[in-house]
């Protein structure tokens, strides 16, 4: 069957978009200063972790240990102007290579230009996990099978990507009233989540999912749900230097990497990014980030969101569910084995 002219034009535009994104990353490499480079320790077959962080000294000990236990061998991290000890904490980790920058997070496509450059240089041929410091990846059997087992199965299935939905976690009661200390398990501080109320669509022309819902939509965007945060991500990819994330890790180019779902009535494998944003620190951080204006394309539109976070909200509802096992999450349809047994 011949390809329609409109489809050919869309494919052409996406190819050029990908090239522009790679060009941006190459140009912005000069914004990064190497603090410590241990990438010579990377070996063939290593699973790599990528992240941009700012003032995450409280979260990072658990974040690093969690993903080490999953099988991440080396972390490549950009520190964007931290002043809380994050930089020294990361530099002291023997499995971390660290770059620092004072450049604009927003102007770098929210850190993606910097990470794309590092992925181009160091990620080619590796399974790469790209996550924020407030995201903890889990998946079916994560407590007994590491990422090597998962990626080996994905390779055998000729699936170079693995999708995950962000699941917002929160405490019962005002979010700022539950102190958290570095090294503690954040899931103990944030044991609740919304078990339902999620909407899903497929966006064109890239064919990526668009998932919204959860407590942020329920509490802060009830009148305008289309403006709520996007929850779908593709955090784990068998990287090629020609790949590029388009919008955070919500979508990629080439567009085939966005096909994390099945279209034949079966289920595709998927996991969750347990989102620990709502630790007690979120109240003060909301006030700071509202002034900085670095986290949204049009930050002024999100003033009410920041105002609400700064008022120490209670996200719990009678419909909230307590976090237990991955099997319980799978039974709710929030993740899937998709044939991996």
C-alpha cells in the first residue's frame, strides 16, 4: 500500500525535528563544565542512568541506592546550580560522573539538551534510564528481577524501549507536616496514591501516549484538566546516538520509540515511576520555583498551582489507596507484565 503524501510530509518534518534537537544538544554542550568524569569505567552492557538535578541532597541517597539495586551501573548527572550540598554529595559517589552548569534549565529544554549530549557521547548501545531525582522506577517482578533481566527480555522481544506512568504518591494530611530525612525510604513517608481517574489518548504525529489524572489533576486542575501534568514517560531506552527526547521523557524521536503500547488487543509491558514530589520539602520549593520560573514553558499560567502547593495542601481523599505490592498495582491496571513471566 502506498504511503499517503500527508504521512510522508509528517515523517519528513519529524526527521528534521530530530536533527534540530540533536543540533541543539551539540551546541549547548559548552554550557556544561565537567566536575568529575568517571566514564572510562563504563563497560559494554552496562545500564546507565541519566538525570538533571538541582538541590536534591535530601532525595539523592535513596534515589541512587534504589536504582543501583535495580542494576544501574553508572550515573551521568548534570547539577544545575545546586547550593544545598548536592554537588559534593554526587562527586563523592564512585559510580557517578558529574557535570555542572548555571545555565537556564528552561532554555535547555528543561535539561534535555544537556542530557541528550551526554547520551550521544556515552549512551550509544547501552540501555539508558532517564529519570528525575523524584522518580523511582518499578516494574513487574522488580523486587526479584533486576534491569538486566528485564532488558534481556526486551532485547529478545525486539523492544528497544520500556514505558512507565508517573504515579503521584502523597501522605495523609498536609504534605508539609510529614518530615522526611535523607536516606529514609520515601515510600514510608508517601504511602498513598490515586488508584483510578486517569485518562489516556494517543497523540499525533508522533504516536505517543498522553496520560493525565491523579491527585494533581484532581486538586489543582479540576477546572482545566487538559492543563494538568503529563504522566506518561518512556524512561528506559536502548540508546542510539541519533535518538532524542522531545518533551522531557514523555516522547522521543524517531517516533517508533513511542509505541510502548499494543494495538492488537494484547498488553504491552510497562512499569511505574513512583513520584516522590510531595515530600515535605515541596511547600518551600514551590515558593522558590514560582519565583525562578524555570519549570514550565509559560510559568505565569501555573501561578495558581504554585500558590496551592505553597499553602501546604492535603491530597488525601477517601478514595486514596495505600501502596503495597507491584501485583496490587498491576491488578489496578497501572502496570503490566505484557507477556514477561
